C-alpha cells in the first residue's frame, strides 16, 4: 500500500467546485454505485469526490490541486473495464472524462482524426465511415471510450490484419500527475526523435498520465467484406488450420474461434438461431478489401485450405442478414456467458498461435480438476484467449478459493507456453499479482522506475499494474 494520502475534507470538495462548478462535482455520499466498480471485476471502492471534467484545463487544475495536497486521482471513461483499472482504491478524486466527447478535426489529407477521450468507439467508426475512411481497431465493447481503448492498448477482432490501438495513435495530449500539459507525437506519419512517450502512454492504464486529446491514424474504407463460418469436428483440428489460412496470399481481417457451448449460450441469450450449431468447434473468418474480386479470391483460397485441414463445411456469409446473425452472436458471447451464471471472472491470456488448442483443452481439464464451469472463445489469429470462470451456486469462500486455484493454473500454463498475462484487457488491480509473477526482477524495476519518473508522489491511479513498493 502507498504512503498515507491526505484525508479528503469539505475544503477539498469546495476547491474542486471552484475549478469545475457545483453541478459537476459530486460528494461521496451522492456518488452512484456504478462508479464504485467496473464491468466485471469484484474490485469495489468509492471515491470521495466525482468530478465530471469538460476541458484539458480543468483536468490540469485538478491534478495540480491533487499534487499539492497529496490526494489520489482515478481517471475513468465508460467503466467497461474488466480488471478494476478504473476503481478508486483509496478514495480521493475520480475524474470522469466521458463528457469530453467532441470530434475536433478530421484531416482527410493526412487521414487523421483528432478527438477527445470520451468519444465512444462506436461513434468513431460511424463518423469516419461517412467520409469513406476507416478506423481499424475493433474491440468487442463498442461502448468503451477511445481514451479507455488507448489506456489499455485495446486489440479486438481485426488485430490479426490491422494491429492494435497503439498502432493507430499518432499524437496525444496528456496531463501529467503534477498538472503539466504535454503534446506527444502529432499528425506526422513517422518519428525517430527520441523516446516514443506516446507509445508508452498507450497501454499504461492511466497510471502515468491522463489522455485529454488523441490524434488517430485512419485508412481508406474497405468497400467489400465477406465472412466465412467454418465448422470443424473439434477445436484442435480448427486451430491447426489457422497458420495455413494466415500464410495464404490474403491475410484475413479476423480469425475467431468458438465452441458449441458458447454458441448455444448466445442463442439462448439473443433468442435467435445461429446459422449452424451442430459442430463442436468453429472458425469465423472475415476478409475485406477494395474490390469484390480481391475478397472473392481471398475467401475461396481460405475455404479450400480449411477443407484440406479437416473442415466439415464452409458457410459463406455475404448478405447483411447472415452477417448480422453471425456477428451479433459473436458480439454477445460475453454477455451470454455472464447471463448464464451468478458471477464470473476472466483470464485473457495471449499465447503463441500454435498453442491455442493446447491451452483451451487445458482449460477443459481444469473444469474437472476444480469442479467448476469454464467457458472460452477468442482471437485465433493472434492467440488472445478469453477464458471465463463461472461461479454458479458456489458459496463465497469456495468461489474465491477455486477462482484463485484456477487462475494460478491458467497463468502458469500460459507462462510455460511462452504467453503473457493479458492480450488486450489490461492488468488493472485484479491481475496485478499474476503480472508480477510473470515478470523478471529487472522488468519490474524498470516499470517501477518509469512510474516514479512520471508520478513520484504515486497519486495517479495508484496500485494498478505494478506493486507500489
């Protein structure tokens, strides 16, 4: 635990109201439950004050006050995280950035979009597509803010072809823990001018600085796309086909894997039939491109590869209705699993592609070993797996004990396969012990040193990612 912070008082509340006005500063007793936790993790804590910031200058003034008075600050967007990263562990000030949600500049010549951090991911896609432009990162939670995506370096289903959020951040405006405002990067296409601080901020989960503006790189909008739903007799056979598909002449936009149990849960949740639910395992492939001829050649080659690798069939999804049926089910997997149990927690490890089937089959073994339900799906193209442990009717003590045991087994297995703790959801507070176990002493010292340089008082989102001492 960090050194004691200043006890928050009415004077502090009044100072924040002097910065932002009475209407946008909410006292502890009036803060709603939603601000005490995120989407999934069991980490809960209430801030002493919730401040709904609207400008960079307000964020700067809040951080200057917090720095002078040694008050912890937690930045927050939509609160859709899964690891307690936006929970105010030590009370203090929570800055809600969701109101900073303006589009500032669309530069079609440079193909960049400058915007505030509170803009929702789904709004970004809609806005740029109206101008025949394309923002490739595609995390599953479309109601997340772009600031949250940057903070966790979110990936998503299109990462296999296009990369992750960090690859599309050209510039950032950030507020440091001492309140100073920095401009990092910009609209330039490349930069070899010293350390890339903007790339360090992306993925730092609000522990080094608060993002108040971002300039994003865009691409021309692909005019055509098609999806293939490919059933296989079992998961190992499906996963073995993935390297051959990716090595083909056209890289798929997305390569997802799913198992029958999760598809059935999504069907029940949505009250809508999936195009096929008779096989134990499926790959979902998507291709996009500038011309119909281009994607026709791509999917035909991929279909032949899958059939040679043991696929039972290939369902072509070229109509909007069928695409909607498939992708609405895929998008509902998390909520469907969540609705099937009383509580759950997630392991989003990433392993080399060749080990996906081994890891998922290992999670099946853990169901029997620990007598607990486990469900999974994920990104076969980049090895990022979403493994969900379900509480069902377990008593609290039994749940906590079994959850810890399953996590220990899962993260140990991932490490033995050359994997990492998180592929896209971050570390936050909930997964911090597992990151610590996976890092060398030297890596931990470097990370702590970086935190110390940016935030010597340890007031910005403390106790997230790495241990405080």
